[in-house]
C-alpha cells in the first residue's frame, strides 16, 4: 500500500485495473493542516458545550415543571380560612416556580390587588430568567459552528488553489478534487454540530414557553382566589 499526501489512500491493483481509494473520515477531518485542525477543535468544543447546555437545561426544566397535586386548591383553602402564614410555609415547602410567585403574592396580602400582581410579575421575571439561563450559549453554538465550518472551508480552498497555482504544467483533476473535499470537511463538521444545536435550542425554548404559560395560569387563578369573599 502506498500512502498519498491526501486523506484517501491509493491501493495498487494488478495492471489493467483502475486504482481504488479507501474513504477515511478521520483522515479527512484531520487533513486540513494547522488552521483546519484548530477550527475542527473549536467546532468539537462547541458541540460539547451545546450538548452540556441542552442536557443541563432539559433536566432543570423537567424538575421545575413537576406539578404538586391540588396545589392551588390547598392555597385557596388556606386563604379562605385566613391562614396566610400557613399558606406561605406551604409554598416554601413546595419550592416550585409558581409556588415562589404565589408566596410573593401572599406576603403582599392586605395591599391593593395591583401591588400584589406587580410583585408576582417581578418574581415571575426572575423565574423566567432562571428558565432561560445559558440558552444564549446554545443559540450561539448553533450559529457559530456552521460559520466556523465555512471559514475553514474558505481558508482551505485558498490554500488548495495557492498550491495548485505553484504546480507547473497541467493540473491533475485528482489534485484539485482532493484539495476541495479536504477543505469542505470543516463545513460538514460545522453543520453536524450546528443543526442538532439548533433543534436543541428550539426544544428548550418551547419547553420554557409552556412553563411560562403554566405559571401565568396559576397566577391568574391565585388572583381570582384573592377576589373571592372570605
């Protein structure tokens, strides 16, 4: 077997038969030189970052979305009986996003409904910021990975054509093709990271939107509870 400078190796066959090449993905990914390898490492790190953020956020949101049975009914009973301190203690024991928002409203009971609503909305903004933590990193990874891949391809094409320009005589199509597919490896790697990261981001955003709608529903029901005659 005779090794070539390109990531695909030639196999010498008996006379009269065309030479065949063995496709090696690893060789192609690592054949871009120093610049190409640096870009590949950056894309790989972005992929790890996207995977970590997705798993961490998904588990966090799944835990935060666990519902406590009869939560609002119990709060309603405490409020109707005038047991505000017991209701606050109950919210602290539940320790969910909607429980923290309702706890904030319970501590404002006695004030106008507008003040209670504003306090709960402020707490809600804090909860939403917790939901959306690090989602910007995931969105950045989804956009940056393909861009890095394109950058690697452009640099690889420039280097490939520069080498071809130094070749005297006719340029072999095989030499041109090897330079092109080597340069395009970074684009493939960037898309392989960027596409899943994009779907990961949208999955988490959808989950956050559902949770925001749920806690807003709980807040509205709690405000309706306060308007009931005791």
